[in-house]
């Protein structure tokens, strides 16, 4: 599911296996097909627009963080390649 046409990521509404192809929809129209480069869990993000290290990552048309390395279309987006604008909840209270 892609929220805004400017987004770099889409949220997976089902788990994806590596090599599986998904079709992005925006406003009920078919947009484009993307092949997952890694397995991606349900509700996690897939890259739909390539990013260079330091680029802002957009979701909802707003920045949610920045790329910590080059990210290609189809890559799994998570804490290993995006630094969140809001911090890392998985590291809190450690």
C-alpha cells in the first residue's frame, strides 16, 4: 500500500518472499510492479523509489527518516538502512 505518490516506500499488507512481485496501487489505479529483493514481513516497508545515502525517506508524503546507505527499488526498508526521525523504539530502555 502506497499512501502518497511522492513516497519512497510502500507498506506490505501481506508478507512477501524474496523474488515475489507486487503491484503498487495509488488511488485505486495500477501503478507499477516491484520485485522484493529480500523477504519482507507483514506491515513492514518495501522501497518503491531508489535512495542514496543521506536522502530523506518519504511516507505519507512526509519524511520519516534518512537513508543510511544506498537503497534500491525492491529492498526491505527497516532500521538496518533507515535512520528514523523519531528515534529507535527497539533500543529504548536498554
